[in-house]
C-alpha cells in the first residue's frame, strides 16, 4: 500500500470536484468517486491506505483549499 496520492490523481480530484460544483453547485463524494473510477479504472482508496473514499477526500481536502466539507 502507498500512503501518497499521485499528482495526477490529486489534480483529477480537484478538476472533477470543480466541474461538479460548476455544474451542480456542489460535489458529492459518490459522484466524485464515480468520475474518478471512469477516468482511472484502477483507482481504489484502499491502495493508498484509506478505508474508503470519504477518508481519502478528508485527508486531501486541506490541499484543495477552495473546497470545504458541508
């Protein structure tokens, strides 16, 4: 297991989140994950030491400065 998300994955998370917010006014975990899985079929949070997608997002949310959890 790795504990670090690649820059490509982090960039994709940010882009997907921004796109969803632009389209719907919010970005839900399930939709972000669905879009990540479409882009990267091998993307699994467990491969990076996280028990689920929400835990991964909560870890990287501070790096995504313009977003906040509701």
